[in-house]
């Protein structure tokens, strides 16, 4: 342990100078897959590669069906339309997520209603969600934040008696599993992203999974300009955009999937070790892993920072000192109800549909945990930091411990 050493930010030697593993990971498999897509002469509709990807990704996530789309944002929009969300309908979401979870609701004319998060897992607090249900509520969106499954038992217990659909935003949770089942189709629908940073990536891309054939027929239609499965080419029964994935994405994703299980195992082993090491440092509390989580995707490794144990230094100072030691770490999200895009669009749709909109102050009162977490507590390490050898975890923990000792 690097005790009593001068911090790198003060001119000392950094704990680490070697780079962490790079992302994305690719090789011969992706090159061959792309050439295969090129030479298939089917680059979009009718591509066998797209069909193969959908079949394999459904199997990977323990779902009956998968329908591919071009990104994770549009996946949520299509899923919401399929679930029947329309003008003035309310959708309960967490404020601790990427903007798309809430902006997708607004894009289909709905209104995001923000419930608080659990202080130990940062996942949607189902009891907070329960208190926000009105006669306008149609859907609850739990986000598997950081790749750790949300408490789906609690969310479904709240949603089912109220007749609400559950859409799992699984953009960060490829291969994650809750009580032995991979996430996505445990609720009614699940959406995924294959954007550049994601654990499974094609640069851009998305998917929707589900087990209900009728609901997945609606997903297919809204993804496919309102066409009807088995219908005529120019038969359009619902208003839908073109959200189809192309063959390049499918080809790359098929190649990426051959490494996904091994990468999951590596991230989980390193994540568990890091939790053990960081948990011993005063003022650092890794998020709790619920005993019902079978697999954690560790898209983000999230831990909690308590400035009091770091001489009262704010989190931004900690990030600067940690970066100087060779470890990149960031604060992550601000609560979405504080974002101008969300406030403005909510007010517009509220006005158009005569739906009351909660003010920023009301949302902050409803979500005290999200407020604190975003302002001073949460610290993120990105998933590629967990893809190297065990020694990398010791380097991360040693860097954090060195700073804590120097400042306490
Ligand atoms: C939780 C969450 N939801 C939705 C998205 C949107 O996905 P995309 O960037 O593919 O549109 C992302 C990631 O970007 C995300 O992290």
C-alpha cells in the first residue's frame, strides 16, 4: 500500500502510468464479419445477418424475440409506442440515468414522472414509484443502471396490480441476470443500446426484446414504418418511423457476441475484487450488490465518496488527484428533472395535453437520494478498466487509498 507517499498531483510519482485496456476490442472476427456483410449483397431489409443477430441476441438475453433498431434511444421510443404510450400519458422513470430514458417518453408525447433511487444500489426505488402512480400512468421504466439489475421483483409488484407495463432500459446491462434470468424480457419489454461505450457495441445500434408475441408484433410495426408483419409492402396501419438496423451493425455485433461471456466473467471477477479492496478504504463505499443479482454487467463500476473522510475535499478534487495517479474517474449524471431539455419539453406537452407537471423543486423533494448522489457522492469507473488483470484493481484501490491517507 502506497502510504505516506507524495501525491502525483503534488509532484510525486503516480501509482500507475500504463494505460488501462482500450475499448472497443476487435479483431479478425469483426473484419471477416464486415466483409461477409459486404459480399452478402443484402445490406438492410432481408439480410440474413440481421435475422441471425436477432435470434442470437434473444437467446443471449433469455427472451423469446428480439427486434433490432438503430440505437438505444429509438429502442425506448418504439417500445413506448408499442406499449400504447401517447399524448399526456405518464411514464415513471428514474432521474439517475442517461437523458434518453426520459427524452424518449417526451418524444412520443408522454410525460416523464421522476421517482427516487435506492441509496445502496442507485436503482429505481419501487416504493417511491408507487407513490407517483395516477390514472394517467401507463408504464414504469426501471433502468439497470451501471449494468446491475434493478430490483425487478419490487418494480413488478408495484406495476402489475396497477395494470402498468414495465419496460426495462437495459442499455447498460447486456448479459446481466436477475435471479437466474437475463434482463430485458423479465418485464414486458426490454431495450438495449450498442453505442460505442457499451459492453456490446457496433458504434451505434439498439434492440428490443420481449416474450409477448402480440406486443412484439407492435414493436415490429413501429420499428418498420407502421407496416404489418405478414402484411403487404405498402400497407401501413400505425404511424411508425424507420428504425431498422443495417447489416454492418448486425455483422459486427455477431462478432462482438463471441467475446461477450468471457468479458462478462472478467468484469465480474474484477468488480468483486475491487469491491473488496475499495470497501476497506475509509470514506469509500462501493454500491451494494443485491443477493438476487446473478450477473452484473459492470458497464460502470460505481462507488460512493464521502468527503468527510478525505479532509473535506470535494469530489472534483478527488477526481483530479486520481487522474494524476493514472486512474480516470467521473461523477456521472445530474438529475434529469434539472435538465432544460426535459423541463421545456415537459412543460410544452403538459400545456398541450392539460397534464400537471412537477416543478424542479417538487422533483428535488421527491428525490432526495438522487439529489445527494449526483451532487457529491457517486464516482464512476468505465467498464474497460475492469477488462485487464487483477493487478489493475490493486492499482485503482492503491491510488484511492494513497489520496485518502494524504488528505485525512
Ligand atoms: C441508460 C441508457 N438508456 C438509453 C441510452 C441510449 O442509447 P443510445 O446512445 O444507443 O441511443 C443509453 C446510452 O447511451 C443509456 O445509457
